[in-house]
C-alpha cells in the first residue's frame, strides 16, 4: 500500500536553546490580567507586545529564525512573515485554555517557558472532519484522530496555521504552566501566474 498523505496540516516543532536567566525572569514576572477569561479561562500578560521588549530581543530573533525556516520549507513562501502581537499565558491549577483560533494572523506560535510532564500539552483539532462515524480505534494515529495532544517541554516552540482550532486541557498540577504566544502576518507582493489575485501588503 502506498500512502499519499495529501494535504497534511503544517504543524512544526522546534527545540530552542535554553533561555537566559534574564529572558526567563522577564517572562515569568509579567503582570497578568483576566482577559475574556469566562471563555479562555486563563490569565494573559497585560503587555500584548512582549517580544518587542529589550530583554527579549535575542529570544525574538531565535523565534523569527524558526518562522523563516517554517515558511521556506513548509510553505515555500518568498514573502516576509513577521511577528505582530505577543503575550504570556499563565495557566493555574484547575484552569484551561478553551478551544480557540487566532484571528487576524497568518501563522501562530507557542513557546514554552515553564512546563513539565505533569502539565497538559497542546490539543489540536482535526479540521477535515472526514470521519462522520465513531468506532473503537485499535490505535490512534495522524490519520484517524479527531484531535491530537502534543506533549511539550520547556524551550519548545510550536508553529501552526492561525486558523487551526486548538486548546489546552485542565491543568491538574500544582505548578503554573507558562507559555508565550504570538501571531504573525505577511508582508510583500502576493501574486501567481494562474489567478488574477495580485495583492501588495506593506
């Protein structure tokens, strides 16, 4: 049997070099607020452009290098993809990140500042919805799963299409789970030879 594996979802995982003490302390000591928490059920940093701060210049550069690799290899895209907004998430015991996607963004990412094997991973929903029936899977895999939980470690970065629905299950561990999320957008002239769809984004 030959598996064509057509139209896979481009979700990429990177292992970054450990944060410096300055970077880690800056992120962990962010000022947090409850923003729309009746839905998202977690606290976010008041600063929504945290990667623009001076102590995180090198971390932002490392993340941008991963974004560039993602667009070059996964997307085969020549245009610039740049970070727009960025914020820190604080997930306390008994809390979760409800199902959501990132609007007004092209590619989104999550960088893990503080997490352990006891913390929940990130759950992605299968957007294809191609299995209308439910059956007992002998084993879950990339083709038969309706959702997938990816286990993450500290200093891990995950990039994914912004319209992909995702969530984090309830944190049942005593310690807080801390992550850095960000959005991106594209800059440059978008065009093809096949469609009348020229667009220049500045």
